[in-house]
């Protein structure tokens, strides 16, 4: 579990995974460095980002995460806080 990750400049994106899923991408502070971040929502209903107001920053908790050097941080099972 990871809590309180602030995503700056979030943008809506989509993938063909699971019949088509929506996710967010942006930038986050990770271990003192700015890194790309990808936010995959816990519930498919939460993906309705066209109804969500994208702001200059959004904060998430995630059930799990991965960090890959050169790629960035992925937040899985994420919930907007």
C-alpha cells in the first residue's frame, strides 16, 4: 500500500487492456526526484475521468505500485483522495 502520492499535471489516457480501460499519467515526486507516473484505478467506475475535473494536482492511495528506472512509477488499484 502506498498513500498520498501527489500527481502533478494529470492527463487522461486509455489502453485496450481488459476491453478498454482509462488511466491517468502525470509526474510525481518519487524518492526526491520527479518521475513519470501512471495511475490505474481500482474500480472501473472510477475511470470515468471525463466526469472528473482534472486539476493541476491530484492525490492518490494505491493498493500496490511498481517503479521501473527509465519508465516511471505505476500505481495499481488506485483511489482518488
